[in-house]
C-alpha cells in the first residue's frame, strides 16, 4: 500500500467498536439488569420473600422443588427447603435468629450457622464499598432470607457441605434444618479450629471440623462414624448457592458468574443469563474446582484433588427469586460397622488478590486456580504485565508510578523496532512532496501511480508498512493494561497523586465545571478531566509528526480523532489514560529526535492552523 493510514484507521476503528459497544450495548444491559433487580425487590416486598430452595447436588434443578437424590429414601435430603425468616427482617435480625459460631480473623468476620452447618455470614474487614473510610465493609456471604440489596450488591450467598445417601440407602443424613451442636467453645480463628456434631439416632455420628487461615481459606473436614450393624454408603458433597440476580459490571471483557476448571474440559465460565437459559451444566473430572465469581470477590469450592467428582452449574427459581448454584458430588465412600471416614473440602471466600490466589494454587496443587482471576485471552501478556507492575509497586509504593515505569520498560524493550518504524515514517514525511506529485501526475492511472510509488519507496529504502509496528505493538499492551486495571483488586482504590485517588476509576475532574472551580456537578458523560485532556493533546502532537493523509475523508477523520478519543476515553480507568498520555509523550520525544536526525521539520503550528482551516496541511518542500 502507498502508506500505513489504512492500517492505522482499521486499528482505530477497532478501538472505536470496543468503546462504542460499551456505550451502546454494555451500559444499557446494566441498566436493564438494575431495573429487573428493582422490579424483583418490589415484587418480593409485595408478595413476601419466596422460600429459598437448594437443589441436591448431582441432580437437575426443578423450579420451586427439591429434587430427591436418585435411590435415596431418607426422610429429608440435604439441601431441602430452608426455613425463611419473617419478611422484612434485616440481615442482622436474621443472623440473630439462629445459633451461631463466630468467625474472627485478621481479614474476615462472620459466623457459621449451626442450623444446617452452613458458612453463610462473611464480611471482608479490609475492604470497603467506596474509597471513603466511613464506607461500610464489603459483605460477601449472607444467610438465606436476607433482604436483596441491588445498591450494595448484597444477596443471600452461602456455602454448604454434607453427605447424600448412596443408591438404595435409607440412612438419615444432616440437612438444611439440622441443628448441630458445637464441641468445645470459642470462635473460629486461625489458632482455634471448631468442631460441630450431630447424631442421627440410627448409629451414625456426623462430625464437621472447620479450620481457617489468616486470609480467605476455610478447610472443612466432614467425618462419619458408624456404630451400627450394617455398612453405609454416602456421597460427600459441597455447594455454593446465591439467591437473586447480582448486579454485574456489564463489560464483555470481564466474566462474572459461575466458574470452574474440570480436567480435560478446562476452564468453564458461564454467565448468569447463560445458565438461566441452559438451566444446568454438568462436568465429570478429577482435580476440579468450581464457584461463583464477582469482579473482585469470589467463593470457590476445592474438593479433594485426588477424587473424581460430578460437578454442576445450576439455575432454579422459586416464586420471584432466581437462584444460582455450583455444586459437586464426590465418589461414594462406604463406612463399615465400627469404622469411620473423613473427607476434606476447602472453601475460598474472599478477595481475588493475585499473589494470594497464586499461593493457594501452588501450595495445594489446584489446577489453574489462578484463572479465578479473569486474565482473559491475553493471559500470557496480562498476568506478566501485572506481576512486573506489582514489583514496581512494591519498590515505589504507588501503582501510578508503577504504570509509568512499566511504560518506560516496554518502550526500552521495543526501542530498536520503534526506531526503525519512526525512521520509516520520517522518511515518508520527507518524500511526501514527491509522493503527492506522483499522485497528481498519475491521477487517472492508479496502477501506474502505485508502481511509481513503490519505485520511490525502493529507491529511498522506505518500508511503507514499518510505521504500523508502533501502533500494532501498543494495541495488545493497551488491552492488557486495560484488563489489569479493570479486573485486579490491587488496582481498586489505588491512589496516584492529587485528585486521582482511584486508578481503576475515571478521572473525577471535568473541564465543564473548570475542574471543580465552579460549584456544580456535571453528568458522567461530561467528566472530561485533566488526564484525558493531556492524553488528547499528546495524541494530537504525535499524529502531526506522521505524513499528512492525502485523502480528504481520512484527513478530516484524523484531524478530529484526538478530540473524539478525549471524550470517549474520559470514562476509562484513570490509570489507563495516564499510561496512554505518558506513552504518547515518550513516542513524541523519540520520534522528534529521529526527525531532527533526518532534517525533517515538525510543523505543529501549521498543522494546527490547517485543522481549523478545513484541509490537510501542506507538506514542507
């Protein structure tokens, strides 16, 4: 091709499609979801909270019912209908209505419900809803029957464990109504595991021990002792249930919903709407894990990695309440008379901190557990980019500075390639008068025009495609950094300097109220702050260093593109805009040095007059 404008235009249009999709598809979807949540809440207030139903693991869900375990004849199967507190009670009142064991760690507080033996109350003590210190702590787990709060994104959300009788068995097993008794006393702490027990009166004693580390990992050991006269076969199970449709970010680059890794089936990510349509998905694998993930928080079950499990993603509905569940059913264990058996399941419930999740994956040999964080298709770029940035953060104490240093590092790595590209761009700018003369001379003969242009490139040793490389290199890094800023909790509420107190959120200032000097707030779509403006200016300067397009339509597009991007990227995370502005500035300096080396004039003022004069700038003679 004659120049690289079409390539750059295609890349720019791709970015516009990304941003446009978010504005015209993603954001409306979020609004529709919020409206559905509001309507659901109103219906529940009018009709009363529908019963919370938990389907038995390993069986397809039936709306409004609890499916029996195949072959089971126990009077009550695990996961039966949970008693619902009186409508209108607060979460705190519901917690006070049942006997509980407290949970106290440096990073979690909550309780275990002795009715059902569930973990259904967890608050993250080191994270708040907003950057305000007076903001409430993030609530992760809440008991069944808790009020659904779309504003704070709080829903009934809990983990349950137990046994399902094997085929032909009639043994009574603990269920959602079983009231366990605590053995010993005290709260669950990293230094104090707790044990609860229940006797079925038929020769089986169930004992459940909870242990917790100083972060977000709970180890659950379920034991059964058989003092009866006959052997008993049981299937260990675990489940995570969430009642109500949670509010999601609505971005297609982020997965929120059901997630798991299942052997050869690999990573499975199923959104809320997808499982609502499919109703159930099943997987059989050894060494699996599964759970439900939000943007920054997650709950995941980690069965014994040496045991084969039947796992499921499920959707079911009772009244107006939609519920989502991930569960597993392990291979059966047979307990002979006088013998006992114990199974171990781990529950991760907390913030998706990269080093912590990676540490669990390595220490416990959990297959691809790091994919609990949505690194995306560019995993091989995104995760290493974060690790380098995190290292710089440890050295400097500021993620904004880390972004600047990572940008410098990337520039250094690609310096030789970028130098060649900028040299090619500079040479094309230098011979632009000859290029325009050839286009005018062979305006009616496009074939001859292309032949002469290619001869000119060959004679001057110019590669017309070389100028694409800086753009092509920047695009995957841009998307990877966008992903890092958007998904990693380390970037959440991470300050830079001055007015930027959250690198994962947009620049909060706006030119439309003179950056806060005028006493009124502006709508979100007019939040065009200092950093987006700096990004637009550096983008414009960089574009003026490239050969001016000869096509009038392209010329008009490229004249106004920096302004367009200033407005469109104003809603992106401030860290990303800072990266782009800084990267543009470094590119301008690098290209300016090369242009000076080749004796090419930078006509910024002439191009500025041309921008407002309605036509492309005339190249220097």
